[in-house]
């Protein structure tokens, strides 16, 4: 019996058409997408399809939409062997990260893919991405278990752990990288899986978490950043946590006013997290004097997590309203392979 895969179309370039009046790209509906890829009939996988009522550009994705996708997967979990989420590439790394936390006990593949050119254009990268993503979602090992029992991104011949990906290019077909974790598979003449990089098969049952706390912000440090700027951002009403994207191995200015602005936020119970703005490598708080104050203030180091994964994890963990100490501990422990213990 052939494997079954559910396609979940959320929007993105993969299914966009140029608006005849303005030329700007807008999402088309699922029926058109299937018309564009007659090859789907020949992949040897039983396909189901569903779509957001209003497909969206991924720049419009909100945390509530992550939950919407997780819920669709939860509702249809027992009907299919795997899931392919068609999604815009712009915020795909955020959605993939969030799904990896929301889908606890996942034992089936959830593969996100999209494309840089719409599926109807002649040089499109969409067909290969879509067809191989389906193949990965349907792949089983010798014991008939899912080959990739985790949330992954497939793009341009590479399968990557979703919560390790970053979008690194606005135009190249090779738009994603996984700087701190090896590829889960490479597609050439054969699809070659690196089993040592893939999460081990966990035992279910699936638990879909449906709550995220979106009262989270990101402040990117830059040379010349002022205490006033930081104080304004940290003064946003209702804020629960802020990710500081820092220099190098987790460093920032030593200016006492800047540190004072952070201290006042900490005194108001706002969690601060330290994520490097480097594409690869990890935060090592306290290694330089320029991160000493972060240690003293109880800023939570995010190891080698991407900004995308750290943001989604923060929103996910805060939804359970943990005590401050428990939150810091849970941030430091891997949930779905999103960080490497140092
Ligand atoms: N703006 C598009 C989106 O993220 C780009 C893409 O699909 O690659 O929805």
C-alpha cells in the first residue's frame, strides 16, 4: 500500500500569480497549484490536500497561524503518514521552529517547503522542491517507521532540521542554511539521508500545543545603540520577554546607561535572552567583559539557537506561564533538537 501525505497550502511564492493590473505577486488557490504540477499523479504517494481559506504571504504569518497549522496536522494526524506544508520562504524558519515545539511527541514527518519562483514560471524551483518534499514525507525506514520523524525544511536539494534553519538569500534558489546542524538529507541522483543527524524515533502520542505568548520582542544591538532607544522598546506595555541579538559570542556595549535600561526591565520582570546575530556559532556569556553584565542581570544565554528558534521557543514556553527559574532552565534544555549542549 502506498504511503499517504497531506499537502497543507498556506500561501507563499510557490503558489503565487502576478496581478494582471499591478504585476505584484499574490497567492492563488490550491486548485491552480495542483493543475500546475501534473507530475503529482505519478509520485506514487496517495495525496490529500487542504489550504488556508485565504492563502497568505508568509510575511503576514502570525503566531496564531502557527497554531492553525499545528491544529490541521493534529486533526488529520491518523489519516496520513506525513505532511508537507507549502509556505512562503520569508518566515518559513520561524514557522518550522514553532511547529517543532507545538507538535510534542511527533513521530511523522512534517516537511515545509516553498520556492523562490512561482510554480507556473518556466525556470521554477517549485516543482523539484514540492516533489522531493513529498518523497521525504512518505519515506519509511526498514521497519516501516518514518525516515524523518521531525519538522524539517526542504529547499534546493537539501533537507534541514526546521528549527536550525535560517533564510540567508533573498534571490538564490539555495535560500536556506542550517549553520549549526548538518543537513538531514541531500538530494542528488539519490536521496541520501544522514541518519546520525535525524532525531531518533520518539514514541507518541502526539500532543498539539495550542497556546503561544506573543508578547515578545527582539532588539538587535548595533554600534551606537542608545539607552534611550532600548528603554523605549523595553517600555512597551505588556512585554513578557525580549531577545537581544548580540555581537559575536554574545557581547554588547558596556555603557552604564545601556546596562541600566536592561536592569530596569529585569526589575519589572521582563525576561531578557541573549542570541548571537552571527549566522553560526554560539553564545558564551561571560567570556568577554562585554557580556559580563548580561550574566549579572540574569540574561538567559541561548547557546547556538537561531533567532527564529529562540523566538518561537520563548513564545511557546511562556504560554505555560512558568516561574522565572523554570523558564531559564527550559530555554537551556533542548526540546526538539534546536540547540547543542555546550
Ligand atoms: N514573500 C514570499 C513569502 O514568504 C516569498 C516566498 O514565498 O519565498 O510568502
